[in-house]
C-alpha cells in the first residue's frame, strides 16, 4: 500500500510539472501567434485572439499528452485511444476550470490571476485521477 501511494505521489508531482510546462507552451504559442498576426495587421480582432487561444490549448494538450505518456505514466498503450481519452479529460478539465474560475472571479470577486491559479489548483487533482485511472489505464 505504501509503495503504491508513493508511486502515485511521484506521478502526481510529475503530472503537475508537465502541467506547468504545458502552461508555458500554451502561453508561448498564444504570444507567438499574436505576434505573427501583428506583423501583417495593425489590429487584432477578438476572433483572432480566440483562434490563437484555441490553437495554444491544442498544442499544449498534445505536448502534455506526450510528456505524460512518456514520463509520468510510462505508458505503452495504444496512442490513438489514449490521446482521445486524454483529450476528453482535457476538455472536461477546461470546462471545470471555467466553472471554478467563474466562482472565484465573478462570485467571490477575487483577482483574476488569483482566481485562475485557484481554479488550476482545484482542477489538477481531477485531471490527474481521471487520466491515471482512465486515459492511461491505471499505469
């Protein structure tokens, strides 16, 4: 039991590190996309910002899947099946994050950055457990 808990604890830390890297990837892709747009245009409409945000999310999901498969869970399962499950969990996590963010920001009126950090902290355990037990089949 202790060995299993220790292994899960290490996986959780690795999962959190991968999430931090994914956040950096997300922000870098967002910034790069907006910079590229700005090279050819004087203004950036919301539709372009939304596209850049979606692209950044997609790149970060692929990055996080690959790092978690290789490093966190050391999985050897079928990539297509695992990735589809990981994507579903990521989209559910995004929806849950938005809900929790709304509670902290709109209802409790906390600072936007504090609200987002708290939302990430609240959703992290959900993402870890569901990915561990479903996406990567309990690896």
